[in-house]
C-alpha cells in the first residue's frame, strides 16, 4: 500500500496549504477548484477531515457560471481562504490545481464583511483564451479579446 496522508492516516494532503505562487512566474497564482462550472452542487474543503464535502445544493435552475475555488495559503477578511472564479471554456474538477492569471475583481459588502471575488484566466501552454486588457464600458468587454461591437 502507498503512504497515507493526513494526521489520522486518511484523507487528502491539505490543498489549502499549497504555495499560491508559481515558482517560475510570481504573477501567476496556483488555485484549487472546489466547485466546477455548471454544477449545482457546492463543494468545500474541510481541513479537519482533510476532504472535500458537499456543502449545499443550489436551487433548481441555478448553477455556477465559472469554476469556483480558492487561492491556497491566503486569508480573506472573513477568515476564509480567498475565493476565486476561474474563467475557462470547459469545467475543471474538484481538487484540480490550476495556474491562473488575475484578470478582474468584484467587491461587495455582505453583513459586516467586505467580500472580494477574483476572476482568473487559465495560464497554460496552448490555451486559446485571450483576455481584453483595456478598460472600457461593460458592453465592450469580452473574454476572447474581440470587441462585440466591431
């Protein structure tokens, strides 16, 4: 049998403790996917049990538009790991580690916490996704780098 991970000999190695920075390019973040794009099932990592578990099921008709995950070894204002949405053409899978580049931020205040969601794009050889980097009106933005009004 192979080596077992975790304090009690079961479960995963703790992905929340990974190094968040890429060793070759410090502008690229390593992120962990918790819930894949299109899923109604919301998963979360439980560090005490060292596994991903079903946290809740979204109502019928609702699903995540992007892969949802976290940046390891970080802490947001609410004490949780920093949340991220990953912009991909196809869904990844739970516990998948991706190298991504930050492309945008949404800030909101819920209860007494400021919530920040980072949008990231995949950084991999052969990735065909291009991101428009100039700032303009929301109607002129696009994921593939083309202007929809052109």
